[in-house]
C-alpha cells in the first residue's frame, strides 16, 4: 500500500523527498496546503489567531515527523488527521462556554468581501453578517465529529473514503454522519437558501 | 430507481446536493424526483443548505505565516538534546499533562493510605486478644475435665469436684 500510495499521491512523493532532507519539497507542500489547513481549523475553532497558531503546529508536526514518515495513506489524509486532532483537542480544552461567547459576540474577524461590479452597501454588509452569524452558529452547534465531517466534505471537497480515514471510522459511518449533520443544518438553514 | 428515503439510502440526497452523483445516477435520481414530492422537497432544502454554507468565507492567509513557521522550525533545530526531551513540558503541554499527573498522584496516595499496615493492625490485635482468652478458657476447661476424670463417684475427691 505504501508504494502504491506514493505512486498515486504526488504529495506523498514530496514528503518522501522532505524525509531525504529536501527543504524545497516542504516549501511546496506548505504552499499547496497552507490555506486549506488554516481555513479548516478556523471553521472548527472560530478564532483566527488560534487557527493560525494551530495550523503552524500542524506543519511543525509534519516537519518533525519527516524522518519516520511512511506513505501508508494520502498525504492530505495524514495532514487533516493531525489538524483535526489538534483542533478538536483545543475545543475540548476550551469547553463550550468560550465557544458560546464567541458566537454571541459575533464574528470579530470577518473576511473582506470582494464584490466585482459594485461596492456592497451597508445594508448588504449587515445582511451578509447576519447570514454568516447564522451559518457559523448552525455549524458550531453540530457535534464535533459531524462538524469536522461537514467541513471536510463541503469546504475541502474530500470524498467519503478520505473523511473516513481522517476521522478513523468506516465509510458508511461517514455517510450516516454527514446525512444527520445536513439534516440538522436543513432544519436551521434551509430558509436562507430559499430567500 | 427506488426511493432513497424508503430504501435506506438517504445519503443520496446529500450527494445530489453536493453535485457528487455521476451522470447515470444523476439522471435516474432526477427522474425519481419528478414523481416523488417528499424527495423533491428534501433535495430542494439540501440544495438550499449547500448554498447557505457558501456564505462562510474563511479569512485570508496571513502574509507572515511561512516566516513564523520557518522561524519555529529553525528554533527547534537549534535545540539541544535535553531541550528536545523537555519539549513535552512546554507550558501548552503542561496544561494538558498537569491535571492527569495530579489525578494519578491522588490515586497513588489513596492507594498507599488504604494499603497501610497500620490500618489493619487494630483488627489483628483484637484477633490476638480474642485468641488468648479462648486459649485460657480452654485450658481451664481441660483442667476441670481432668479433675472430673480423676475423681470417682462416691469418693471425697468426687464430692469436692462437684
């Protein structure tokens, strides 16, 4: 499996080069996956500074583990397993009170919106912020594993097999996990899409 | 095709909303949707959820992310071997390790207190004192029995023993 994974997965090949001491390959991996790791962790922990810190820790661990790296799975599976583990541990340490506080305070670190044809009006901005707060609250309200599964499925476009490997469960468990999560979100968010 | 809701395959609705069905499956499902109001309504809702989630844009990557990372990697490479060994005792790690260590210490102390010989000693003393009394009583009884067996009925010794 290790040889097959390396043959199929260019990232795993790069990581094997990092193992052999090639720093440029690590820079390539960082360039390729930096944004998706930060975004994924950010959507889990809901704090930009924490997400950046945890994402740094993810890549630091990848670098530290280079000597013992074996391409037994896709590189991104390994990468997101580390990211999920760190983010969920942080959430468990922080408990739900702080999470609730952050949700109630509203998003302090809204990404800058770019509208190509015109500048968004104040009303547009308020509408956007209200929608965003609702989406954040709905996703944050999901159980940890469902939340991580939805974020990987929706935003990282991972397939069921890969999500199953990251979360350490079966493919059918992931399908059921995702269906339950989207059903919960349907009850909370379906009205938004129909507007 | 069978109704996904009735054939225990509701995940198909999620795959449809996510655009993950292949052409063949998509055509079959859309044909089913046209005749199944329940699936049609659920699929429309799932599409709406999918669109609603698009609202959530993640913040941009900070420009100094790589610089900070490489600076940490550089700092790690300069660590001496004992500093590498002490890495688990970093303040962030201690936050996780300390409660575990405290719990383990408490359990150990509780175990030591429960297993202390002093806690068992009084019971042993009691048992010894009971045994000494029993032995004394048994010896008295034996002496009395000896007197009985030595005395024959009708003799002065028998009358004294009675």
